[in-house]
C-alpha cells in the first residue's frame, strides 16, 4: 500500500537512505526513499513559486497521475499539508483509493473531513471492492471503524437518520459522520446521557455545531431528569400522605382532605408507575371506605336520633290529645274526621319511626295502650254520631223508655274518665246514673281494700329485709290507697299503716346514720364539680350521676345536708344551662342553614340543564349538599321534619339524572373493557398496543361513575392492558433469546473460520469459501464491541491471506515471463517508444513496488522521478492504471527486448526482490 511522504527520513542531495527505510505494515505511513523526500521538498517549492506566479494551482494538481506511485504520494502529501483547503480538496478528489484517504481523515479539519467523507463515499459507491481491500490493508482499530462508518453508510444522509437507526451507529455518525448535517442529525437522535457526553467530548474543539447541540441537549436532559425526580418525589410524598390519612384517627375535615389528595393525584398520575398507581389507589380506597363509614355512621346516628324523637313526639301527642279529651269536651263536640286523621297519621308516623330500629318494650307498650285508648274513643264517637238522632229524641222526651235509653248508652259505650257530650250527660241523669255511680264506688272500695292489704303485706316484708328504697316506695303507694278508702274501710287499717310507718322511720333514721358519710362525700364531689371547667355535656352527665347516687341512698332527713347538695348542684349546672341555651339557639341557626340549603338546592334543580350538565360539578353539589346538611346539627326535630322531607325530595331529583349518567358512563367503560379484551390476541402486536394506549386515553375522558363499579371495571381493563403488554415483553424476551443464539452462532463461525484459515493457508478456494461463509453468517441486531472487533479482525485476516495468495500467483506468472525473456512478449500496443533500458526498468519497478534502489542508481532514480513528475505537470501523456498495471507494463517492456546476459544477471535479482516486496 502506498502512503504519505515522511520528509524527515533523509535530506536533499542524494545521501544514503537509512537501512530502516522499508515498507511498513498495513495501516502505517510508508516512508519514501530519499528521492521521494527530495520530491516532497521539490513539490512544495514548486507550488510556492507557482502561487506567486499564478493564483490558481488546481490545473497543475489535476495533472498529477495517481496511478504512478511517486505522483500518488505527492497527491497524498498535498491532501495533508497544502496551504489552502481548496488545494487539499483538489488533491483529495484525485486520490483514487479509499485506503489512501482513511489515514488522512483523523488529522483533518472539519471542512476537509467533509471533503474526505464525500470522496470516500463516492469511491465506496463506484468501487465497492475497495472497501474490503481497505479493511485488509489497515489494521488500526480506529481506522477500521472509520472504514465501517464512512463506507458502509455511504448512502446515509441526514434525511435517512431516524429514531429506528441503531444507537451505536448514531453514536458513530455523530462523531465521524461524513457531513455536518449528518453529524447534527445523528446527534439530535441520541437520547442517552452517557452517549451525549461521549459525543460532546469527541466534538469539543472539532465540531462546534455538534458540541453546542449536545451541550444544550445535556442541559435539557438534566433539567428533565430533575423535573422527573421532583415529580417522583411528589408522587411518593402524595402516596405517603394518602397511606397516613387512611390510618389517622383524626376525622376532622377528613373527606375534604381526601378530595384534595385526589385532585393532586390527577396532576401527577400520568407520571406514576403501575406500582405507584396501585399503592395510591389502595390508600385512596381505604380513605374512601372510611369516608363512607363515617358518613353512614353519622347518617345512622342522625336517623336513629330522628326516629327516637319522632316516637317520643308521637307518644306525647297521643297523651296530650287523650288528656285534653279527658279534661273537657270540645265546644263543638269531638271531630271524628280530625280524630281519624290523627290516628292514621300517628300510626304511619310510628311505623316509619320504628322501621329497622330497635324499640324498647316499654315504649312499644305505651304506644299500643295509647293507640288502643284512642281507637276506643274514636269508636265511641262514631257510634255516638250514628245514634245521635235516637239519643236526642230519647233525651228530649219527658218520659223516655229507660230500657231503650240504657241499651243505647251501652251501644255507644263512652269510655270512662273522658268528658261526655251534653246529650250523654243528660241521658245519664235521666237513667239515675248516680245510683250506678254509688254501686261502682262500692265495688271500687272492695278493690282498693284488697290492693291496700297487698301493699301492707309487701311493705312489712320489705321492712323485715331492711330494703329501704323498696319500703319507702311501697309506703307511698299504701298511703295513696289508704286515702282513697272511705271512713269505714280506712279506720280498720289505720293502726297497721301507722305501725309500719314508724318502722320505716326507724329504718330511715338508722340508714341516715349509715349513709351520711356517703352523702357528705356526694356533697363534696358536687361542690368540687362546680369548680371544674369541662365540657358542658360531660359536666351535665356527671351532675346527673351524682344526683342519681343521692337518690339511690334514699335522700336525707337532714335538710341542711340536702340544701348543701342542691345548692352545689345548681352552681355546677349554671354553665351547662348556658351551654344548653346556646345549643338551643344553635338548633335554630342550623334550621336556618338547612332552609338555605333546601332553597339553594331547589334553585339548582329548577335551573339545571340536564342535557348539557357538568356531571362532576353536579356530583360535587350533591355530595356537598349532603355534607353541609349533616354538619347543620343539632336541630329541633319538629321544625326539621318538613325540611327533611323537602331535602330528601330534592336529593332524589338530583340523584335520578346522576344515576342515569353514571350508568351510561359505566356502559361506556364496559365497552372499552370488552374492546381491550379483544385486543389481547390481536395481531400485529404494535397495532394492539397503540389501540390499548388510545383506549386508556378514552377511559380518562369518560365522566362520573359509581365508585364500586368503576373499581371493578378498572381492574378488568387493567388486566386486559397488562395482558397486551405482556405479549410485548414476551416478544422482547424471544428476540433477546434469538440474538443470543445468533451471537453464539457468530462467535462459533468466527472461531471455525480462524481454525480453518490457519489450516488452509495455501488453499485459495477454501479461503474464499470461508470469506463468503463469514459474510453470510447470521448476526444479532447489535453485535458487542469485542465480538465486532473479532469479526473485523478475522475478515481482515482472510482478506490478507487471499490477497497474498493472489499476489503470489501473479508474482509467479511474472517470474515465469522474466525467466522466459523475449520468448514470451506481451501486448506491444501499450508499450512506450522507445523502450526503457533494463536498468531503467529495474529502477521503475523498485519505485512502483516501494523498494529502495542501490546507491549507484540513486541519481538515475531521482532523474526518473523528476522526469515523470515534469511530464505529468506539463500535461505529458503518462500511463494510467494501478501499481499492478505498472509492474505488468514494465515486465512487458523487459520481455519485449533482448537483454544482455550481464544485465540480466545483475538486474534479475533486483527485479525478483521488487516483486517479492510487492507480494508482501
């Protein structure tokens, strides 16, 4: 291989060439002999002089014949060190082989590199065989990489660089691309931070455009990395907050905090991983469950309290009504329609207030007794109205039929203890009801006597067992029963009652002596409680507990002790009284709030455009209205009853379109789930993944749904998407496995080629088969650098071995012709006239093969070189072709003439040495 001139190897003037001046290994510059050094100095001086005479040296450069080794060396030197880029460009365009251009590339400027890359690209396209020849001639790894970069991508331009371009190739193009546009385009496609840093280091001081681009890209990458890290930190912090919120016992503003977490997650969810999505949704689900539990518990408590108040109000109303009917008859008489309406409304009211609720037996018993009494009264009024005319006619008669009147009164059956209508009173008088009353009273006296005797017996037993509270209670009942007796019956039992009363007093005195310390403790506890600052509800509860303990002790006969306890109780209750007064005022305020909520909700319902509604806003209004309604607590139940009915009705009006919209959206999400499930087996996979991503965006655009249904649909949708992308992961794993097999196969092919090459050094056919087998060996998508180096080394070794064998055959043919002499003349049409002398042939052959000439022929060699150069510069006709063609012509010249035996004897060894040097 020819290479550039090393002018430091000798001096001008034909001095002896050092012994070390000989052909170097492939990839290194060849040192020219002394004559070539003189030639380099001569060329430099020549162009310097011509520059002063003529400003355009290009025609002179183009006159150099690159097929001649000395002129080729001159072109290489001009391409390396000409004074202007224009001169270098002209020289580059004249160099005919890639192997001479590659060594120039690494030391050239960016402008000259573009020219070199263009020339190399053109040669690779026009003469593809030069690529393999260059690889065989160069052994330096960097130069081998340049061959691969500049030749294999000869048809690569900036428009052809895309995201699918191999990353390693992009890296190589960005640093060693043949044009600035290619380098910039490749640098723009590089994504990795490490790769960008490597390109930046390589471009520093050599390619300003690529350097600035990579610097800016690295800054953006770092900023994006910082931003992504900040987002990830925010996501992790939000997940932590959600998990902590799910576990907290502080329920104040709990739902509002959950909404805030959801709102923040919407802004961050797109950057969250599947695990982060799962963690947050799990925590959020726990929070929502707690919100619903709190809401449901509050609603249950409010409903239970409301039902309890309703039951109490029902019993109070029934008692008040019956008491008023007992005390006096309405001015216009009892109203049957009003009483009937009262019965039905209170029955419905009681039914609603007891539905799904536990009712105390005593409470249910009271209701049944009161309602039974009311029904009896209503029945009597109905019968009275039915018999009104008959009763009035009997009452108006002067001598009514007593039997008929008595039968009529029994039919009406007016309840005892209730005020009677005037007609009934008149009828009773006419029948002599006074006698009946006395008979009844006599019967009642017997009953009262029996009841009193039973009470006295129980009182006596209780006193014997020292049961003070029970004895006191029985004594009061006995006194009431005794007072109800007439004088006759009362006098018979007065002594017994008095005796038992004295025994009770004795028990009380003894008990008072025993309980006084405890009562004093209760006084002290109440006085201490009066000085304590605590929640009014709790304080009132403590007061009631102490009062109940006082009652359990049976009171106190010491009035001063009782007054002390009562005074302490009153003082302790004063702040509670203020609190309950404020609570009562708060109930009125909350009623006003609930009224305002109903008004606002009604206004919203009346003006809502359900066809174009913002359903998330409607859902929020529904939720906030319920929340504010619960917060407006406590309230007066009687005042709240109509408001509650109105509020429930308005909520149903909002819930109906909300539920309809939720069901519609759930149907849309169900359709998306089905479409996603259909994509699980869809081919091609890339299309399935794109459609799955589109479905994810479509999912996000769907509106409100019920939480439980949405979670179930989301789980199904996510499972389908995971199955789709699992196929991609499986394909990637399969491709990796295929690449692994291909890489192992390639390694084995390299090893097999190496072993067979070493065993078949002289078998050209086998070597060519190995070369073809290595080229066609399967290769993975990306070959690791060590394997790529081994592959390039083996290919180069095969190329060199084949070249050596081919050259050996050629040299053998030439030696046969040289030995035959003029008995085998070649084609004389291409021979110069006159023919060069045998000595000139030997010198020219040594020049063509790069072999030094003997010292005695140095002047003749220099003369030959100068003459050939002068002929080329002046436009003289020179022979064209490669070094091999030049050698072949020189052999033809040798064989075309008769050689003196003495010349043949002295020159033939030089010819053979030159051919051996060319063979390598």
